[in-house]
């Protein structure tokens, strides 16, 4: 069965420190991985996807098929990064059916 | 606001009652997804439509749940004979089918079953 695991429910770091949010997945096929973010009082929105290989708001994520991981990283955290982050896996079967992890609440302390 | 909208935003109902939620997607989007999110968990896929056709339903969607998208535009999700376990946030998302598909989420409808 497809599964996404985010081992940390809560993560707290100081402003300017590096951030890494962990995500591991299990899927026998060829996955597409995403990070979604939900800021306070806002709706869920796409942050980045592995096929884009982009850096969004200073965040990057690399798909490691050997370790089945897709960790989200940022070298210098900012206070506005405080939010709920969800890792998601798309099972590509003609539609983007997303399987989400349980989420990590990131708090950036001043 | 031209994003995905959902109504109502909050619904409190008594166990055994029927409820219906509505989702209005972004106008040109041909795919529409429903998810359910319980406290402390990520969203869970329920079902999706391509235009008016419902193409997949999760095993989470019991017989008490039904979804429609009659004209390929807005969608409704009905829960019959609600149970306390149905209490959750119900999220709708829409997208344009493409190689770089991106789902845009609505604000959700929070259901509380008493």
C-alpha cells in the first residue's frame, strides 16, 4: 500500500538556522512527490514538486529513490516559514490522487 | 475571489441527519477532488471527477457518502445518516488535467456531528 510518513509532528528552530522536514514514502511504482504548505488561516497550497527541481521561497527537496525519501530543506529559516507542511505522493494512474503524510508543524522562533 | 469555494464553511448536525456540502471549482478546471481531514492527520483522498464523470472512489467512502458533479462544474458531497466518526474537515480541490497538474484547494467545510 502507498504510504507517506512524516516522523516529526512538531519542529521548532530559531530564525536563521537550517531547517529539514523529513518525509519517507512507500510505493512500488514510480512516484511523484510534493510538498504542500498551510499557513495560519490560509488554505492548503502547493509549495514544490520533485519533477520541477525548483527552489521555492528558499526551500528545496530532492527525491532519493534509494532511501525512499523526499526531505524538505532550507538553509536559513525565516519567521514567515512557520506553517503546517505536508508531504504528498501522487499515484500516477491518469489522475493526481494524492496520499498525504500527517504533517509537520514548523515553528520558527525569533 | 476566483479560487475554489466551499459552502458551508461550518456545519453542525445531529447524529442521523443528512448533510450536503458544495464545492465550486476554478471555472476552467475539469478535475475535481474531495478529501477528508481529521484532527492531526493529513488529508485523505475520497473521490474525484473528470468533468461530470466520477472516476474513482476510495474505500473510505462508505455507502452513506455520495458525490455528484452533474454538469461538470460544481460538485456536491452528501453524507446520509451522519455518525460522530464523520466529524472532519472536508476539502475540495480542482485542477486542469495536464502534465504539470496542480491541485488548488478550497478552504474546506468543517463538519461536527453531535
